[in-house]
């Protein structure tokens, strides 16, 4: 187990370095930030600013400097905000994580009972309705769902705020918008996983012993069907972090996604590099936790 954890941690470091390298290369090829900051300045003044920012150094030198500073938690100073990039990203990261966790919790709260019901009551009217909801939910774009919810609940009925992230009421629409995309996928995976185990011998044996149906479903069937469910949750968590960019933009939420989008538009290299690096760290950490959960959910798995 310890060797497995060490290998996973080494892969985590390798992935983060790879993400930093790709992000650095794409940003360097995207344009000159000095030209945006000083559009009408003489070229001599632009050259002085490039020297001050270290942008005139060779690319390998810039990347080595970036990695060395990133190891110490220093991602440079934002070109637009004139503040440390790491501090700006860290300040907004709780908002993005809260939005993503709320979306996952909401998706599971709906998908888990509906998916279990669809497996236990297979081919019933409720199961068919849930299947229709799955197809509808995966066919609607996230930004369209957000705009429709805003028009109905915020503009038409005036029940919830149209933007912001200050109160619980302002979190409802963004969480529903972000969770609406992944809820149908969770429902389908839970239903398919439960169907694989619901009629196996150990489940029938538990029923024959007089164990209540609730215990049979939750303790025997659901735990053994949880491996693919946990895998999908780990993968979707990373996708939802990326999808939070659209949700934060639609609802004007001051999160990391919106900050990165502005950084890309303004060619604010430190902001984009710090934001992408921290998001990559979170995603690979979640996948690491998922791998460790495998051994807990199914002790027969040997992590070699």
C-alpha cells in the first residue's frame, strides 16, 4: 500500500509539472502582454517593461524560473492587478470549490435515489421517466440552463438573486446549473452498476435470510456497486471545476474560473499559470483519493 501511495504521489508531481509546461508554452505563443498593457507606448518603453517583467529572457530560462518560484509558492505578480497571483487565486478558490462541491452534492442527492429506484423497479413507468430525464439533461448546454433559470426564478418570479455568491439564496441557481449536467450521468451509472449486482447470489442470499430490503440495497448491493460510481464522481469533479468557468461567468460569481478567463483575455500570465496549476493540483488530488478509496470499498483489490 505504501509503495502504491508513493507511486501515485510521484505521478501527481509529474502531472503538475506537465500541466505547467503545457500552460507555459500555450501562453507564450498566445501573444505579447506588454502590447496590451502599453498599446500606444514607444517600442523602447515596451522593451524596458519586458526586461522588468522577465519576458525578454529565453523561454527555457523563463520556465525554469517559473518552476523554481512555483515550488516556493511564488507565481509572480499579476500584470493587471499588481498583486501576487497566488494570493488572488487562493482568495477565490474557496468560491469555486464550494460551487463544485454543492453541484456534486446536489447531483448525488437526486441521482442516487433515482438510480437505485430505476434498478430495483426496472422497466416500470418511473424507470422510463428517469431515462427520459437522463437524455434531456445531457442534451441541454450548461449556459442555456443557467440563462433559463435566471429568466424564470430571478427575472420572472423574483424568487432568487440573479448573480453573486454572498448568501445561500444566491448559491441555489449556480449549483443547480452546474449540477444539472452531471446529474443524468450519475443516474445512469448508478442504475447500471446496481443492475449488475442486484441479482447476484449474495444479494439473493441476504434476502433469503430475511434481511430487510433497505439493508440489502444499501449495505450489500450499493457498496459493491460503488467502484464505478466513485470513479465517475472523481472524473466529473475535475470536469465540473472546468465547467464552473461558464457558470461563474453567467452568474457573475467571483471564482477562479472567471479570474482565469479574464487572465486569458488580458494575457495575464501569472494569473493563468497560478490558476491552472492549483486546479490541476486539486484534480489529481481528488483522483488520488479515489484510488485510495478503492481499497476501502473492496478489500479484495490489491494495490500493486
